[in-house]
């Protein structure tokens, strides 16, 4: 969803230039016409909440305090993730906190202003959804696998048929969360193998044959590569085969610990060209095959002049094992190296581990080894680091190979577990999307965005639960990119006997009015509309032109009341050109001969009554067709602030209506009668 200002939403009361139209120059000759001070007027705007706005509300200290006071802290967090309000966290109670925050574009509106907010909400949200989106995340560690296999030698970093996840994860969670409360949820990420490892070397393991492809790989090629991991950073890794090396981009939080230095992998994908180098992208598929020892070639030492030549060139170079020496320059989270002799180029150790970052302090002189794989910004030579040496003394931050004695092919899986007050158990009716699921859906990253859940989840459920019965309910947990960050979402889905429906957003779009009183925003079903007097003010022009058009089309002999310019009428006096109600009896009599026998007071009284009870209610019904009493039976009040011209002065007035049925506006009062 996007923020927008509707044509009904133009900020009334803003100072703006008034320009005359030649065809209406006669209007300039109105004796005694006064342009009111529009800066003193209140403002009426409309605003549609974005997905990011819900996350903003969930993070506001004022909203948190309110939620905690009502034992609804988890429900508020869920609103931030799900992107809609709920029974516990109602729009009426929590949107005012957002309107008062500086991130709301119109937070400084004056008292008396109104904001009509369009938002999403869901009634009857299941407890499973709230629990799932607030779930903590736990990745099974090497120590956990050692404990599960009950050996620090004969183990593998995966669960398997003889050492299952179902049997071991509850024990792991019990140790990790000793203070768990009933209803706590945790998303567990782990490796799972289809076959058991063979300990002690009693069985032959098929040889892993390295390919000889990467030395000649080129952009656009579809390759199946067998290689091993020689370097790792926080976004991907370097894969090496007999021919050469290539960087494999995987995205943030890609690695659960199953991929380490020496891991043997089979990778299939299309080679992409990026920043003067080539790489496998996130869409490439990987399969863990085993592990092996890793030795590094002699590093090519890059001088400053060579780096300048590299960034100035246009050739796509292969991933190369290099060494750079320079002075560390920290810029936010970025680490750069100033290399002696380089006028343009800089070294750029990229996405380093915490251990590597600890060695590269600002101003330190370091020698860094690793694989050069890209030139970012036409000057930064990106390096996947394997070793850092500080001040000529070795203080290496080299990734260690796994301690596991045996490797076995495995896949990464996610599962939801819940604590029932006594023990942890997998949630049987809940599934969590895995990396392979996002890949099957054609996603570049491990998340969904926009309408992708509605598009893909029904197919996913049909494939995952082929024997589902009518009225079966399943909850799907997935990562969702809301335009600013990844959040956890949970869709409640139901099988109707033919297809999976519902839950992919699960919300209803609604609109509510909020009014600023005494510097505080409050929910109000009432609507306040201000129509400033003056030419060229869009909101006033819109409302009054609607009145003029209605008179012309619905009143007997209606066109006779309308001027030749078509922008004002004297059935009740509305003027779209001047943005007011013209109550000059002389002007009315000049326009419409039927007033000739009436006194001036009679003409004004008749125009007022027609405006109050006939014309303006009809215009409101056209412009607000969805106006209706609330589900609780509250009849909203529509208050219209406007101006009328008497011939000697332009005066303010307020007319009030009550919405007694959909698009039915019942007149209550008008201040020009006081």
C-alpha cells in the first residue's frame, strides 16, 4: 500500500496562491468580497497506513506502555509483524499514538483537524497466529548435535533416522529455555539427513569428484559444479573446484552452521555477472556432500597501483586469492583499507565475521588475505576474508572446520515448537517455510512480499497436504518483507474440500476518523470537513461544484439557476468559483426570474433551507457513498465548516448532519440561523 492524498484530502487551510480565470473575470467585481484568513482554518486529510506503519506503532513507547497495561504486549508485537490490527490491539485505541509521532507526515496538524485513516484489521485472530509471529528463533548448534549423538567423535551436524529431530529437539529446547511459559513458541532451524552416517569407516563412501569448470566459467552459463568451501562471510561463501573459485551469494542469515570451511557442495545454477566479476546468485541450489581439508595457494599481493588498474579496467576477472596491506578506515558498518600507492581504489573486507571485525580496528595497519570477488562502487575491491594479520604479528581470524568426524548429506529445515507448560512438542498443524520452499516459489530471497502469499501458499498447501479433508486448518509461518524489513507472519488457512482459502492476509480494510482535541488525537466516527473560502482551493471547488451539478441535474428547471459559466448556482447559492455560498438576493434575482415576487429576506431564507436540507445532503451522499452508522449502531456526525457571502462580508458557518443510514445525511443544525 502507498501513502496518498486523495482529491478529497487536499489540506484545507493551507496558504496558496489564488489565480483568476479570464472566463470568470466578472467574479472579480463582487462588491465587498473579502478573502478569509485560510491559515486559521483547521485541516482535513486522509491517510492510508502502510505495512511499515504497523511496525512503527508496535515499536512506539506509548503504544507499548498501553499494551503492557492491558496484558497485550504480545498482541502488539503481532500487529507489527502481521500488518493489521486485532481485537486486543484496536485501531481506535492505538492509531492515535501513531498520529502523534513525528514519523506521521501530518503529526503537527492543528487542533480541530481530522484525519480519516484507512487501515486493516482482523476480528477473532487465533492465538496460534499471535504465538507464531512472536516466536523466538533457535538454530541447533554443534554442541547440540554432539549431545544428541552422545559422542564428541561419532556424530554429524544433522539429525538422521537413528537420531531424530522429534526425539532430540524437545530436550534441546528444555535446556535452552529453562524459564519457558505455557504457550511459548520457538522456530527451530536444524539439519536433517535422510540416511544415517557411518562411523568408524566400516562402509565405503562414494568418492566426491571435483569438477574442473570454474576456471573457464562465464556469465550466462548454466553449470553443475562440485567444489568445496574455501572462505565464508556473512552473505555467502567462496566455492573452489579444480579449475578455480567463484563467490556464491546467499543473502543475509543464510547459514545455520552446516556450511563451514571444507564443506563439499554440489551447486547448480546460472552464472551471473556483477561488479567486474562473476558469481552464483541466491537462486542457485546447493547440496551438502561431505568435508575435506583445505589448503590455500600463495596469495597474490595487490599493490596500490595494481588495485587502481583493477578498478579502472572493464574486464571480468575470476575470483582470485590475494593479499592486501593497508590502514583500516571504519565508516559505519563498513570496513575499508587505504592501500599505499592507490589513488582511487580501496580494499574492502566485506561482510566479515565478528572475530574478523574485532581485529580490524579503526587506524590499525593490517594484512588481509582472502578471495577478491568484486569491485563495488567502481573503487572498493571486495574481499571474502580468510586471514587477518595485525601489525605483522599473526592474529588470524580463520574460520575453523567443523569438529564432526563424519559428514552426511542433509537439508536445512524449520519447525515450530510450543511449550505446553510441561514439555516442548512440535506444533502438528503448523508448518514453517524452508529455503527450498522459497526457491520453489521462485523467490530471490528467503521471504515473500506483496501479494505473493496469496499467490503461492494455496499451491504450497495443496502439495504439502495432498490428503487434506474439508475444514482442515493449517497455519503457515513465513518471512515477509514489508518494504522495510523482514518480519515473521502466520497465515491461518482452511481447506474447503477443493482448495485452500483464507488467511493469506486475513484482514478487512476499514476507515476510521480521528480528531485532534487539546493537542491529543482521539478516535471519532464523526467526520469534520472544512471548506475554506477562496478560488482554486481544491476541496472547496469539489464540494461546491458537486452541489452546482446536482442542482442542474435534479431540480426542476435546474439549469435556469446555474450561471452561464456552470460553476455557481442560485437555487441555494453555492459557488465553486469563489468557494462559498453566495446569499446575495440581488444576484439570485438577476440569475433566476422566479424570485421576482419574493422579498430579499424570503429569497435568503429559501436558499438557506435548500442548502441545509436538500442540496448539501445530496452532495455529501455523492462524495461519501460509504458513510453509514457503525456496527455498534453509532450514527456518525458530519460537521461541515464553510463560508457564506452576504454582499458586505464573508462569514463562517457550520452545518451539522447525522448519518442515519448509508449515504443518508439528516440535517441537525446550522450556525447561520443562530
